[in-house]
C-alpha cells in the first residue's frame, strides 16, 4: 500500500442497462487507496476526449495532490492520450496485471457499493439523464468523503482454531483519514473542515434521494422495455438453434 494519500485506482462503469448497443453514459470512478476518498464523474461515453475531460474534472474536485493513477487493462484508460495526459501532470501511471481482478479491489468495491447502490442499473443515454447523474455524484461524493466511516484491514491474526482472520482499524471517514495523514496545509485543513461543518447530512440525504427519484423516472420504464426486448431476442435465437438441430441415428 502507498505510504501516503494521493495514489488512486481508476475505472469506468457502464450505465447501459441490459445491452451494450448504442451510446450510453459512463461513470469514471477514482478512489484513494490510503484514505478511501472517492471521486465520481459522469461522462458521455468511453471516447478518449470524454475520459480526459472526466479526469480533468476529477483533478479539480479532489482537494489534495493526486500523485498516481492505477487502472485495469481497458483500452479506454490504457492508451497514448491518457498516458500523455498523466505525464503532462507529472502523475505516476500504472496498470493492473492482466486477469488479476483483485489488483483493482478498492475501485471495484466503490463501483459496487457506491456507483451501483446510488446510481442503479438503469440505462442513461440522454443529456438530461447524464446531467442529473452528474449532479447526483456531486452529492454522493460529499456523503461518502465527509460523513461515511469505513474500516480498513491492517493485519492478519488467527482465531481459536487456527484460521486466518482479518484485523480492521477504527472506522473513519475519508476526510478523517486525510486529516490524520498530515499531507495538507493548515489552510487546506481549515477549508475542508469548514466545508464539512457547513453541510446538513439530513438535507444531503434528502437531496440524493430526490435525484435518484428523478433518474428512476427518466430511465426505469425505458430500461424495463429493453430488458423485455433482450429476453425476447434471446428466446428467438434459442428457438432458431433448436429448430436447426438434427438428430442422427
């Protein structure tokens, strides 16, 4: 694990519903390996220009220095444009080993427990849906970074029968971990604490729920219809395959 904050895992999540056909929104997910700080950016698709714009937005939003990015082997991130972008910002750029999903365990966890939990599995393919998703992520990031405490594994032990068992540290929010790391200036520390204290957690949760309802209203019926279409297409394909089977005695 890196010795200090600033090293992020990065990945994208497809908001495609039941089919990858056509254009649909993606979420660019970044999470700090040390603090758990998460940054989510809604982008139009996986084209390099949108990936770079999403990374630029993330760099502006993350309130401390990003020192490194680690991604999987997807071509949307492992390409000349993104590598050049990272080099221009003096960001250390690495990638996971092929077929080693656990190399991206931190960001994969955020994809499941944050992106899918708050953004659902609907299809978002309009500008209006993408703008609402972008607004939702801004609020979700505030909730996750300032108010959501998580535990981190620190070492292993054994239980009474000799089985290995994880030991976790005290639950803390990403902000608390960042403040304890001692990498911020006094001004940065004061600004982050003031920002946290200015947020009403109950109102924040209500606003998140309101935006989730708006997204559901946009996309639920459309996604449900696509689910039926995809299921019908699969059934037709199976029927064609069955009708073409010949039994040889």
